[in-house]
C-alpha cells in the first residue's frame, strides 16, 4: 500500500484497544502512539507494545492522522484540535451529541481544509459487500440490540445511529433525501421508530441490556420477507469490517474514493438521531 500513514489512537478503552490492535496489524499504518489520560489505560497500551501519552500536548509531531475512539461528548473538542494541528481525523460514531458540536466540527473542516470521516462501520460489514436485494424494497426493518446498559438517549445515539446511516446507504439515497419520522415509541429497555425514506418504509428497533448482542436487517414487499444477520465476529485480518474501514481511510487520505462516511454523512446521521431523541 505504499508509504504507511503515521496514526495516533485517542482512547484505549474497550473499543479503543480494538482499534489500536487492528491498526497495529494493518500494513498501511504505523501507530505512532496511543493518547489516554487514564494511567491504567496507558499502562495497558504499553503492555501491548504501544507508545502511550497522556494528552494531545504530548502528541509527536510525526502524526499525520488520528482515530478518535473516546466518549462521544469529547469528539468535537478533540477532532477540532487535531484538524487545527493539520491532522486528518476518523471519529467513532456518533459524530457528536449536540447540534453545536456537529457545527463546530464542520466549521473546522472548512477552515482547516483537513479531512474528517466518521466510523459508521456497518458500511464495511462483510455481509453487505453486495446489496442483498435486486430492486429497492418497499419496507426495511432494522433490529439491533446490545448487552450493554443504556438510556433512551444513548440507545438512539449509540445503537440506532448505525442504521440511521445504513438505511440511506443501502437505499442509495442522496444526502438531501429527507427521513420522515412517522412514529416514536420508547419502552422500558427499547425504542421503536417508524419512518419513511423515499418510497420505502423503514422501521428501526433497538434494545439495550439484552442477553446477547445482535443486529439484522429484514426487507420485503407484500408479505415476502427476507432477513440478513449483520452480527459477526472476525479474526484479526483484512476481512473484518474495522480493518476494511481503515483501508478505506487510507485510500481517502490519498485521494481515492471509498464507502467511508464523510463529515456530512456523519452529521446527517447524528442529526437524525438527535431529532428522534427530541421526540421522546
């Protein structure tokens, strides 16, 4: 893949560790350092062979790109700071948790000219390499559940946001296609949303605190239904979705197009999630 991209990973928690290990194994990257203010997280990173620093103040000048895998409320401040330092950024989803934070990130893209992408990883799910249908279906149903606890707000911003991005991606809708939210039902541990995008009805079902984590998409017309499981676990390697996402990031940094969600895509998905939360 040519010259390796020198990258920093911000956050070495449950997900940050996975990102760092995928990048460490990826031939297109050199992981320059991990950034985490928690001394235990830094110690854990060091045991995995990473250089670990406590803050962006100690970020080596050699860094060209960064992966932000921190709590969503920190995404905007970190991404804006990195872009103003001349660093291209991939931020985990959701892009941000407020309209003000989203606007700040988009403003930084315009002002700095740096590249900002959002980690909507389902675009790279091996089950979705090809569209699962021939004709655009009249009805889509996304189901997603997680073992992790959460709130009505977090279940939308952390779980449903996957499918708020995936639906228009699979339906090949343009960025201006409006998502009409028809109904929102919040139950004790789950959320159900009925919406319409173009000529397709789209239902979103999400649940937290489940016995197992699962995700699927169903589609059909006039009673003929199909289901595709999206949940999978891959070994460390080129076939897993996260590695494919970082391959796409490497391509984008070199001016090559990919399926990676850009800043505008991430903003649309996050704003749709916020609009649903506002209806609770």
